[in-house]
C-alpha cells in the first residue's frame, strides 16, 4: 500500500494534535478519561497475577528512569503486540499517556 502525500500530512497532523492535547494541560490537571471501560477479564487476570507475585512487582519498581521504562515497554509490547495492529498499540499508548499525565 502506497501512502500519498496528503495521507501522510493528515496522519502527521492527527498525531501532533494528540501530542499537543496531552501537553496542553499542566501536570495533575488533565481531565479524567470518562469513557474508560472496566478492566477486561484478561487484564484483570494479569493484574491479579502481578499482585500475587511480589517478586515481579519488586522488579518492576526497580525501573526508575526513562530508558529502562522504554526498554521494558518494548518487551511488553512485543509480547502483547503480536495480536494487535500498530494503530491499536499506538492508541493504547496514547490513552496510557493520558492516564499517566492525570495521575501525576
């Protein structure tokens, strides 16, 4: 599939708008995401395993800088991204960034 110049411009514009939307609000003042669904069964199961495995939680707490977080997210995305498309992964990361911005 060949991407046209106008499609590329539109994609860049949309992505910039998303980034600017995140940066528009000061820390801690980002509005809560109202349309967040309850955790799905698979997510709840994985979160439950994380809570029941204190060693894993302790290892995750040792991630204390951006580079380590980026590397870990790469590993995580590789594991779950096999069934998801790039657009789904991108949107999930954008929503996660909004949640992270609102919790700081």
